[in-house]
C-alpha cells in the first residue's frame, strides 16, 4: 500500500508582467512643487522670486514610452523689477493655470520626460493687471523612491502677450508626487494540498503449503518544493500575506519531523551585486526567524542568499522584478511503500 504524500505548494511570485503592462509611473497622480521663478516683461528687467504650485494627471504606458495628460497651477510670487525709466520700478507676480501633454521614457525607477501644453497667465500686483494665454513647455526627470511616491526636478517656461506687453516666466522647481495605483502584482497561486491516491493492497492468492509471502516496507527520498513568499522593493520585511503560507510550512515541518528545510533568498536586478547578496540573505533569515517562532527547530533550517543570480522571470518588467523578489523553501521527505515478497 502506498502512503499518502502531502505536497504543499505555497505561492511563488509577484509584481510583474510583460512589456505591455504597467511601468512604475502609470496611473493617476497628484503633486506639489516649489522653487524659483525668474520673470521679465516688456521694458522691465528680469527678477527672481519664489514659486510654488500643484499638479495632477494620468499616465499611460504605450510600448516603451509613457504618455500623460495633466493640469498645473503655478503661483509666482511678487518681486520688484527695475524698468527702462531710471528711478522707477514695477512690482508684480503671476498666477498660471493650464493643461499639458507629457512624453516620457521609463527606465526602471527613473523617468525623463518633456511637456507641451497651453495655459492662462494672470498678473498680480499693481504693475501688471489682466490675463493672457500662451504656450507652456517643460523638461524634467522623476525618480520613484517608494511604491506610491516620487520626486521630480523640472524646468518650465510660459510666455504670453496682451496689449503690447509680453510676460515671460522661467520656473525651476522640485516636486513631490503621490501615485494612486497599487504596484502591479502577479496573483499568487492558491495553496494547494495534493494527496496521492492510495493503492489498496492486493489480496494474496492462496499459496501452496510450501510457499509463504510477506509484506516488506521500502523507504525512498522524495523531494518536496515549498515555494515561499515575495517581498516589496528593497525590503526584507514579511508581508501580511506570508502568514498563512508560513503557517503551512510549519505544519509540514511538524508532520515530517525528520525533514530539513532549505530556505533560499533572491532579489531582482536593481542595485549592486553586493547589496543584493546581503538583501537576499536578510530575506532568507526573516523567513527562518518566523518559522522558529512557529516552533520549527532552528537547526532544521538552512538559509542561503543568491542575490540576483537565479531569476525566475525577466528583470526587464515590473512584474518580473516583483516575481524575483522572493524566498523559496525546499525539503526532502521519506516516502514509505509496502511491497509483497514471496518466499
């Protein structure tokens, strides 16, 4: 009779897709920015002033590029400018509002981009009244430093003319953006317990008096793969979803008390080899520490870090990188089989 063998499959994998899936910068966002404005107008010298503003929009991935639309609001503070007439001055600031189209090239966590749009500029202060429309252009680079957060450095220019007076604004700002979309995560396969069907022993035929038969038990090694859990970017902290998976591993260890557990940590290709090696070891040790808390003896667990050396998916996509940020668990159990021996 062949004993039932429990094979535990614990979800492997996360964040990460084909080239058509979301980059780090796809989806809706809101941001605020601050920096320096340099403004000049007809017959008035340029002068620097502080500026702050807000923006928001939505980005889409199109092949290898990113296309977006967004609105902006800039509040350029007042400054006193020298005029062409000696001894006279002009004090003014401007508020600008409008819409931009964005074209970017996502490079992992980096996004260089250009903007082109149109808006309205309104003068503030006694020296500049009324409003006028004009083109709005910009260049910038953005860096995603957390799953929802990015920082951006940007240069923009907007000029408008009304009643023979031309106003020109150059803005240099640093901004902080919040992205609403959750990072794309590949769905983890459900934990499955697969029982191998039992084969009922075949009844022994009536033997001749001089022949006897017996049952003999044979033991053989059976490898078991317990795919562990995944991690957030640049993190060795266990996710809440890992709780149920590691509970299954602890139950497996309690059932097969002679089995050793080999725990291996892995990373994606972001960062240096040395840093990823240390990060993979921390991930393996985090899983070991959790299993020890669940009652698994420490000397039954062997940990190893492989850095980025053993990917299971492409590191060129966000989903692939998330799938590679993982810990895997393997073991070997004794499988017992009874066979009939005729003597």
